[in-house]
C-alpha cells in the first residue's frame, strides 16, 4: 500500500528538504515521490534569494529540486504495518506542516510495468523502483533521483 501526504500549501525547498529527510529515515519506506508544478529554469539575471530551484540534500545525496512540492507519495514495504508508518508520518507532518495536511492510504504509485516503460527500456531493462516513473519524452536522469538506503 501507499500513502499520500497532501499539504494544504505548496511547499518550498527548505520545508521539502526537512520533510523528505524525516520520511526517508523511517523504517518501512521503500520509495518517496514528490509531485507538483515544475519550477522554471534558473535565470542568471534573477536575484538568487528569490529562486526556489536549488539543490537539496536528502540523506547525504544532493538532489536538484525541479518541482514545487504539492503532494508526496510514499511506497510502504509490505513487511511493515501501514498504520504504524502512517502514524509516524502523521507525527512528522504535524511538526513540519503547521498549516495543515491530509494523509490518504491507497495505491498511488504504479507497481506494474507500463507500455512506456517497455518501449523506452525494454522488458528487462528497468529496475523495480523505476516502474511507472518513465516519461517517454524525457531523459530519466532529468526526472528521477534514486536514494539508496
């Protein structure tokens, strides 16, 4: 099963970084996906303090944040109780998202290979953690960052 954290506001890079670090530290979290509106490319003429597109650090790995965080999908391992993981995430969110949030349990991340996966990478060429993450018109390195635990 998966969890969806839906903050009542779009998150900035600092809060996204804190939230991802806390969630990724939990046992039972297999992968985390953030979704939201795309950030514009960096403009060299823009004042750097107003840019939200920047590198964040999640468990020692630098990630180029390319979206504003509107939703967070969390894939929970079947070896762990979904209710316990949800309760832990709820506590994290109460601390870091004082403006409110919703947490839903359901199936939000694909688990079966899609036609696009097979066309772009072949039947055997894609690891399980990348299933359903492909975009036929984008390079994988531009859209997905994998954090190894």
